[in-house]
């Protein structure tokens, strides 16, 4: 079964430090969910959409709530902290947090 879901993201240049590793985490999820050449999950840049994932370098660790948080109707926060030895900007960790943001 394929979700055929587009996932909208904020502008990564403003939002994150290790863009290459974040992009690798996204690619890992896209490649792992592709069935018979069909994208089941596809990450796309935000343009005018109201609902999106905000990836940030937050000084509070590496985290994302599982699924959309109540009270935050339009944005889903995801933190990839690279400060104070927290550096979790690794492909597997990014993919793990993205999966949480998607609700898994």
C-alpha cells in the first residue's frame, strides 16, 4: 500500500545547518517507501502551503512529536540540534525524526 503523500517543508537554507544530511535523511525515506517506481512519500519545498514541517536547529535536542501536535494546526516542529555536543545531524537520526513528524 502506498500513501502517495507529499510532505511540505520549510526553506531548509534558513532552517537548518547540515542541509546535506537532512536531504540524505529525506532521500532515505523516499527511497525506502517507493513501490514499483511510485513515490509513496515525497518531500517538497514549501511554497504557499499552510501545512508543513518546520526543520530547525533548536537548542533543545533532537526531536519531533509523533504526528501533528494539537494547538499547532499548520506547522509540525522538528529539531536537529547541532550545538553543545548534541550533533544529531546524521542521516539515520534525521530519518528517524522525520518518520515521527509523519506520525509513525
